[in-house]
C-alpha cells in the first residue's frame, strides 16, 4: 500500500525547544490513521506543518506523492481537507448557506453541498440555522466543509473534543466510513479509546518524538495476553503445572500464564484434567490501549 503522507526527520523548534523532533510519519492511503499522544505532545504542530501553516525547522514532507513546497502547496491543498481546532461558521446562516460561502472560496460547484451533507448525514439539517445546531452537528458541518472539493486526504485535529457520548459516536462512525469514499483520514487525539475504535493504523507521539507506528492490529499484538485459569483446586493445579516446568504465576488465589500459544494452554488443561482437577474457565485478558501506551511511554496518558 502506498503512503499518502510521508515525513522524513520532520522537526519544529520554538525558542530552541524541539516541539516536534525528527518525525518520520508514514500514513497509508485508504487508512484511518490515528495520531495519538497526550496534550502538548506535538500533534497539532505536526498537522499545521502538513498543511503549510507552520514552517518546519527541518526535515521534509511528502503528500500525495509530491514534496510539499511553496510552489506546489496550493495544488496539494486542493486535494486535502482539514479541520483544525473548532470549526468556524456564521451562526445566523443555515448550514447550506455556510457551505455556499465555502464553495465560492474554494471555487467548488454548489451541487457538492448535497453530496457532503449526505456524507455527514445532515441532509435534513441543511436549512436550519447553525446557531441552533448541537455541538456534534457543528462538528459534522465543519467536516462537511472540509470534504467540499472531494479531497483525497482529510486531516482532523481532536474532532471529538467537547462532544457528548452520542456526538462522539456519530463522529466516530463518520470517520470510519470515509475510506469507503476514497478518503484517507489522519485524525489526532489524546483519547486512546477513540483511536482504538476508529483507526486502522496508529502513530504514537510523546514529547515530540514518534514512539510507535504500525497498524492497530500490530499495536494490540504488542500487548502480552494473560491467560487466567479457574479450576476446582487452583493451588493444586498451580503446583502441578509449576512442578512440570510450565511458566505459571500465582496471584490473588488463582494462577495465570503470560503470552503463551494455544498448544501450551491445551497442554495445561490436559494435565489438570488427567490429575482429576476440574477446569471451569480459561479466560484471555489483553492489555488495553491505555496499558500499552503506559508501557511505551512509562506514564499514564492525560485525559
């Protein structure tokens, strides 16, 4: 799969402090790339550099197969939509009228409005004044504005900030659906559970440095799964397996095994059954994304 965004040693300094430090992003085309990190990690600065709003101190940016430079910035941005921080709108105008203004600014035909409002599932609110929109509806209107012109790439900075659970669910479902329409999404967030539920690929940034980058599936494989056993005699089962050389650990009146294959689990169950120890339950527990972040950074993420 080709990368729609590639950065090489991307760096930004403010007052001799590296806010973004030699960042090598690889965003696969057709993905929802979750750009994850605590507040102040450098996420927003990175997105602004990708849009040409902030000049890098060092490094290179390639978007849509082209090096981002002053001479081709507009050409690249014509295929890029973005929503950085809160969406801007005219409250006394309807959603449709707000989008008509943006169509004129982008030189996009107004027939696009129906398409993007359908994408964000707001066809029935087109003629409603924006000041009467809920926060979630305003956020979706901002995304609709970013989708005008049929961009191949969409950059979203903390799009669920301040939303209630229903609004978060709406935005999450919308973002997940966009690759079906040929749109690659880079979405930044400090909410680990959000990225876990919408992204296909993940980059984790901490103190300006990229500490992990791969598919979400690979990130979860980073977690060491724990197999918990519940038997008719936990102490005897633990003694039996431990004495036979199996790597079992005792904790809270029960025992578990870490990161073992199905064959090892099957052998443990077989030995218990052969010793007339009933096996009631074998449960797999995996680290949450929060646990994985903690193991990668050595600290809890700020929520």
